[in-house]
């Protein structure tokens, strides 16, 4: 698409975990397209922590917290001397701050989605019309910022987490393990403890499984309430940081969670995944996985019939040799 002497690439992707994960296919595609290029990622502090689980060889620059404009100005001026050949703002909608940052960074080829009526669009010499990026998966939109001709995401570009960075854990529970989480910053995407207990207990009537309950420290009380309502083996894991959470997630044979970072991480770890979505577009934000069953409700995942959720989980248990013999 551009001359093959691209040697220095800068990618700007702030926002949350899911946003960064959706940018991973683009980064992988750029590495294949320009194998000799050096890539620098500009991210916020939160995303800085997850980069090494996907890329250990890519330089990461943290955009510090504080005044957003001053932070971007300082970082942009600091790295302007790098003279990047290709700079991409990985945002699927016009972003004034990112476009200003690209202007300060001064790359040779600047790519970003713009609204042509906005003054900051003038900083982008390879603009992408926002009207063309309103449909399709977020990861596909990221890829198309680089090359608008790309029409689908190849499975070999699906994000994968490097498992060798995780902490080995042991569980004194019979397998297989179904993992749930009582922690999710999206309330409408979080099943109530009552529903989780009902679903898990019903599944246990047919299948020998154990429940792994993941939670943040602040949600420990809710996790214990769920555990007390169970008629099956279970264990609570408090996950104070990203590594502890991913290490617990790695134990799971099946993951049952709502839309959010956990859902995307489970997909990145090739887990059998039942993902519950409420309002969030599946077309745009569904997990990049061939092992995911997604269920949807317009307003709240607690409106999804429990029988549908149980059937989805049991889809991954049917061939398990530990199934109980169910009497007629």
C-alpha cells in the first residue's frame, strides 16, 4: 500500500483492554507486511500492563495521566525526532486528541478516521472517512484504517496471549472447571449471584464440574454469597492484578462471563466461552474466537433465559468423560 521502505511505525491506541485487544490484529498484520520495521506503541498506563502478554519485542510508550493535552504534547514532542514513516491512530471514530498527537508526532504518513468537517482532520494526510467505519467488527475497522480493502479478519490474526508469562496455579477441586466472575464494571452485563448459582447448580446435576469464582477484592462479599448458594465444589480467587487474573482464567475449561475485558481475554486464551451481551453490538464487539457462544439481550443479561445459558455451557460438556449418568 505504501512504499516498502517503511522502517519506523507508530501506533496510538489508548482506552481500555478490549480496545487494545481489537488493535492486536492490526499490529500483527503490520509486522507481516513490514517485517523489518520497528513498531512503537503509544498507550495509556492501563494498556501498558497488557502489551507484554501479546508482544514482548515491541517498544511501549506510556501517555501519562494528567492534563490530556499537555501529556500528548510532551510525549509527541519527545518522540518527534524519531521521524516515523507510518503513524496510525487506532480509533474507529474521529478523535481530536489523537489527531493533534499525530500532528505533533510529525509522521510521514498519518492515518486516522476523520470527520471532514472537523478542523483537526487537516492534520491527517491519509484520512479515512468516518461514514465508512460504522459497521463491522472493531478489529476489522482497525485493520481497515491501514488498508480499506481488507474485508475480513483472518483467524491467524486473532489475538493470542502468551501463556508462559502466567503464574502456575493449583486447584484442589475435581475438573472440569467452569469459571465465572462477580466483578464487571458493566452492571447490565453481569449475571446476578442468584442466577449464577441457579445455572451452576442445575448443570452440576448432570455434569461433574467445579466452579471457579473470580473477583476483585471489593467484590469478595458477593463472591462468598454466591459460593454459599452452591451445591457443588467451588473456590474463590481474588485477583488484585492482571497477572493473577489471567493465571486464574487459564485454569478454566469453560468460561461464563458478560461482555467486557474478561470476555476478550478468554477468547485470547482459546477458552470454551459463553459470552453474555447486553446492548453492546455483537457485530462490533463480539469475541474473536471460534470457541465462543454468544447470547444477547437488548437491556440486561439477566433477561436471557437461564435455560439458554445452561444449554450453551453444556454444549462444551457433552463430550466430557466426567458426565454423570442421568436417570430417566
